[in-house]
C-alpha cells in the first residue's frame, strides 16, 4: 500500500476521534482567520482616514484612544507650518456621524475652500462651497452614488439640511465616501472652535521627510507624525490593543490546537503499540515510523484548517452585519492571513505529534509485540 494511502487509511479508521480533533483545529483556525481579517481591515480603515489627501505625512495628537479623538489647535498647526521644509499644511476637522441605519459611520471633513487644492481634492461636478456657507456641502463621488444625491439636491446631515454644490474625488475610498464642508461650519456644529482633528503636511521637494518629522515631534512633544501603517499605533491605542490581542489569541489557538492533536496522537500510539512493533520487526526504520505518525497528524490538521478557513469566512460575513461595524469594517482577505492560518495548522500538527511520534519511533519491537 502506498505510504500516503496508509496515512489516510489510519486516519479514517478512527473517524470519530480524528473528526473531533479536526473540529478543534477548525475552530482554532476560524478564530485566527476571523481575527486576522478583522484586525487587518480595521487597521486599513483607520490608516485610510490618515492617508486621505495628497500629503507626505499626517500629524495627530499623540496616544489618543481613537484617532478621531485627536485634537490640534491653531497654534500647533501654525508652528508646524513655520518649520523649514513644510510646503503646505492643511488642518482638517473630522467628525463621524450616523447618517442612517445603512450608514452608521459617515465622515464629515471640515476644510477651508482655499485649501481644497493643496489637500488633493478634484472637483468632478459643480463647484466648491464658500468659506462662510452654513448650508453647502460637497459629496465624494462614492457617497454621491451610494446616497443617490447629485449637485443641487438637499441632504440632511446630523439634523442639518445642506445643498450639494459639488462632487469631488481624493483617490481614497473613505475620503470619496465622505462629505466636505467649510471648516468653520463644522467647527461650529461640533462645538470645536479653532480645533482640527488632523493636519496633512506636504513637504518641499528635496526635503528629508524623516528629519523634518523628527524636528516637528521634538518641538511639539504632544503630537505624533504618521507616514506608514506600522506607525498608526502612535496615534490610536485601541487598534494597537486589538493587534496585541490578535497575537495573544493566535498563540493560545496554537497551544490549544497542539494539545488536542497531541491527545489524539498519544491515544493512537498507545492503542497501536503492537502495530508499531510489527512494523519495526519487518524492517521499518524509526524515521519511517516517525514520519507515519507526523503525517497522520498533519492530515488531520490540514483538513481541520481547510474547514476552519471556510468557517472563518462565514464568521466574517456574520461580523459584517454587526450594526456598529457597518461602513467601518470592509473585509480585506489577504494571502498573508491565510498563509499564517496554514502555518499555525502545521505548527499544531508538528508540536502535537512530536512526542507521540518520537515515542512510537523509539519502541523496541519485542517489547511492543508483548504489549496487551
């Protein structure tokens, strides 16, 4: 009988035990996949807010629990603007509101009309709002399509009626799914006079960006600059905690899965002591016996992992329906997440089967044959 067929037959001989072990592996992998996709997608969503516009880097208040709670005043923005190498800086007030049940996380961006061009806004239809307008708004083209609103239509945002005067694009999913209105208007509505949430900095050509960021942070210890996803935790502790929890749960899933596999393989080796004695007596090497046990564990873990990936996908579909995450959580299924899940499944098989496989390989044939 071919070696792979023998491994499959041995697993199928003990269907119930192998199935329960596979189920434990599947649940562990489902958790890893679901949390991995959730964490990665929320990080991408959050960083999208910071990367709205055409800036070289973004400035925010350091160490807030949520980046939308960041607050910068006019004096901080002015000090950054005075730094050599800063070509332009755009202060933006960001407010998240519940527009309706289908849009529980809708962004309002407050920007002065004369800073729309430096921010990277392209007007597709209509015209910009005026600086002092209290009832004019522009919609991103995605928001315009989703809400079925066009230039000249009226839209109610947070209890206020606004006339849509323009449709814009910034080349960013969240920016193009938001609305823009005069900074002073949003500051008044949010009761945050003189404050902005984020500042988007564009540097003069040839400027050493990292050196400029370092100078800005040294001169303003209460703020942080962000350029990449890996730096996002500096301005949003919540996502850093979620990422840390994801790592911790992944480790726990690996340990629990490995224990489940070990329990199954130990029982299997104990029940098949005479079988292994016969195999050793007819010439099987220790390495071949070890490979047999490891292969059985790997097959169980692999099948469990495949089931876990499917369950993880279904879990993500369920998470998408949670009202608090509608509009915020947009799943991003990356190959890295699934590769990590398969790697963890392999780790479960290896760690769980290592001791039973060594025990089986080291059995003395004569003693094994006497086993009752």
